[in-house]
C-alpha cells in the first residue's frame, strides 16, 4: 500500500514545489519581473488570510475530525482517482473485476488495522510509532490516557471511558466498518450491474448561495433512467428524508449491521476477514452468485477438507444452533453467533474439539459473500 502513499506524496511535493518556487523572490531574475513577484505574493498572503478566517487548513488535518479526514484520503485515492484505472470502454470488464478484488483486499487491511481494539501491546507500539512520525500527536488530549490504558477500546461493551474511546476513534479512518461499508456498497452496485453509481462521499454538503443539501453517500442512475440516493448505514433517516423532500429523489438506506460483511468474532473480538475464495468469486463477474452463504467444506478449493476441519484456514466462520441429537453442538459457541472457526476449536475442551472436527458439520462451517439489503427495488 506504500505505493499509494508514495505517489500521493509526490503529488503533494510537486504542488509544494510550485508554490515554493513562485513565492521565492530569487527566482525573479530581472527588475521587470518584480511586479510578477509582488502580484503572486500579495495574492498568496490574501489567500492565506481568507482561508485562515474560515479554518480551511484545519480541514486537512486536525484531531477532532481526523478519522473522517483519513477516510476521505482513502476515498479520494480509490474512488476519485483510482477508479480511472477501471477504464472507460464498455467491454473492459477485466479492469473492473481487478478493481473489485482490490477493494475487498483493502477491506481486509482495514479490518487488520482494528486488531488494536483488543491487542493492547500492538496498540501501544502503534501509538509510539505515530508519536515518532508525527510529533504533535503525543501532545494531543487523550494520547497519554490511551497509552496507559490496558483494556479493550472501540466496542460498545468494552467498558472504557467515552474520552478514551473517542480519542481511539481518531487514530484510524472511520472505525467499526464505516469506511469499508462505503467502499463495499460501491463495488456491490457495480458487480450487480444496478446502474451508474456516483459517489458523493467527498461532497457531504451541496451548496447553493443561500442554502445547502446533505446528500446521501451515492446516487444511482438506473438503466431505465431513474435516480436513487443510497445512504450507507441506518440512523440517518431524517437526513435522507430531508434530501428526498427537497430533490424528489428517493433514497434507500443500506443495512450494514446485518450484512454479514462485518462479523466480529465474540471470542477474539477481531473482525472476520473475507477469504480468498469469496474475493475471487465476487470479483468474477461471470460467476453466478445465488446464495450469500458459502459452505466451506463443500465449496472451498483453497484448503483441503482436513485443513479446514482442523482450523488451518483463519477465514472460516462457525455458526449454528444447539441440536439435542448432535453431541458436537453441545458447546458454549452453538448460539447462532458468528465466530472464527479456529477460535472455537481453541476454546473448547480437547474432547469437544475432536467431536466438532469429526462431525464435519457442513452447516456450521461457513463464510459469506458481500451482500447488502435495501436495494431490492433495483434488482
């Protein structure tokens, strides 16, 4: 991923070089050029004054909004620039497939970022590294408290103070799936050919002279010439309703909570990543997806059956209810929640582990393909 940052850094460096050159009087060689320098400098000074008055520079990096800013940068890289790599030719499907695959791998990276919610040692190493790279961070309100806190953060039931949790959120780009759901909805619409999708993620306010609109995250232009808004996540119904009333554009709300794209294992409390099979299947536009659920023991071609059963695959989920006639389901984790299968094996007795493995339970060992409810009308 450093390639993203290196290229973005070169663009910033190039822009800075332009300003540094024209703002340097030494680069105006003859007296007649003094007017050019004066014009540039006076406008530069006025620009800084104008934008400082409305805190424009603070919008690029500040503690309060940092999680949004970091997410915006990723969305700029992927959806405002990176999407050009998809190509414009109608038949250029392979590039779209590769883009979809990349977004799924990126989602897995974001999930890995959030391992520091429960891994205190890794979290402290990150805090020390950030403080070294960005000196101002160690002076921020909340840094020391988080650095000295040994518990879990970023989860509703973790018990940490709101102050510590709030500061933690500001270290990562839109935690708890905020960023990856937006990206996944984008590729979900493309993959399922639901229409032309317009991201408004970087334009969360649309202005007129005397008013503004708060638009949804996306607009979809369907093949039959209809327009829909898409809001990712619930609890924004009033905002969506206001947009629809002002524009007559109907807005659908996407359910992210029950999407199975954000299953956090109740044992290790880390997110369950998308497996290689799911990534390849979802990114293959010729692959017919009739079910969201994937049965690992019968459908996986990445691991041998015995490897899956013994927990070698760290992507498989375990989810089933307890059945009276099935002894292997008589364990603390047969409660219909979604766990890492490997975590279940590591947290039951040796006898129960052998029972679970021997049962070869095709129902319990599974994973899921990305799917979002709320767009049924477009299907």
